[in-house]
């Protein structure tokens, strides 16, 4: 009888052990798929990618791909455009929010462009403050490469008055100083160098302090930096010689006016446009 009892005990123990192992195995949780967890939080899964706005225009003339550290004001200055125009052309509901890799239109819709940038057609002096782009007739378009030489000559024919009476303490250097620096005392008047429209007045561009940007026509902008007080507002029309700011040292190591001339957004030497003293 004893062998039979032992065998029964062994069988019972084996059955109990198998049941315990099965119970343990069924209690182990499998991790949820990454996509499911991410979907619960409203984000895109690791296997998906959302194309950035304007990606289909990357590399095309008249468009710019946003880089790290860019602001709409900086992009506008570097492309000779007002930031408000950029916001409108790109349907930006919040101009303070742009993404690295986003592609923005930086040329007016319908403007003739080439690989080197916007082909600018000159505007009449009477409308310099709020000029609009002139387009050729649709029936006989003028290719950019064949634009009359007189148009380019007119665009290059520009002159500006001195924005301050102080001494020039730093000249133009395309790599290190994109304009000229003029010395003075805090509160000295800063004058508009030519007729135009204020397209920026604020302190949102690093390195420039309190800054004013004036658009004179479709070709030229001028910039006035490091002011202690701004006396004009965006969209305001100004005339040559108007006092637009007071000299200061905002975001600078001393009191000075940093003055830039931008041709189609590219810095050029202001000395070439200012009368000799």
C-alpha cells in the first residue's frame, strides 16, 4: 500500500506545480506598442513623420528654409522684406512661432524670381514709402534674364543722408560689421536717411538692441540700432531727416548708432550711398 500512496502524492504535487507555473505565466504583462501609447497623448508615432509647412517649396527661388535661431524679423531683414508681409504671404496665424525646417515665401506672390533672388523692378520716387511691385503684362512677360538695363540702373541709383552727425568709429565689414558705427551722446537725434515706411520698431533682434528698420522701396532697407528711445511705430511713413529715435547703448558696449543699408536684404557699405563730409 505504501508505494501506491507515495505515487499518488507525487502526482498531486506535480499537478499543483504545473498549475502554479501556468498561473504565474498568465500574470506577466506584455508592453503596449509604442504607437498606441503615443496615440493616447495625441502625438505622432515613431514610424510617422509630419511634413513641415511649405516643404514642397524647399530650394525654390523666392523661398527660405528656417534655420535654428531665426526670427521672422531676421528673415525679413536678410531678404529685404517687412516681417508683416512675410506673415501675410505665409498665412502665419502666430508670427512668433516658426519651425526649423519650415519653408517660407520671402518674395511677393507673383514676383519674378531667379536663383540669385528676387528680380526687383524700381518704383517711382513719389511712391517710395508704400510702393508695390510692378509686373509685366501677362500677354508679353519679360524674362528675368532680359530685364532692361535701365531698370537695374534705376534700382542702383540711391542716395541716403547721414542719420547722425557723429564720427564714424567702425567701418563696414561684410563678415564682422554689416554697417557702420557712429559715435555720439545718449539722446542725440537719429534721423531717417530717406523717405520710407517703418517696417520694424522694437527690440526683438539679438545684437541690435532697440531697432528701427525703414523700407524705402522694393530694393532698399535701412536699419538703425542700439537706440535708447524709439520715436516712431511700425507702418508709419517717415521723410528724409525726420527724427525717428534717440541714440543709446541698448545691446551695445557704448553709446553709438549702428547704421545699415540693405540691398535686396544683402548688407552693402553705407559709405557708398552717403555724401562725403
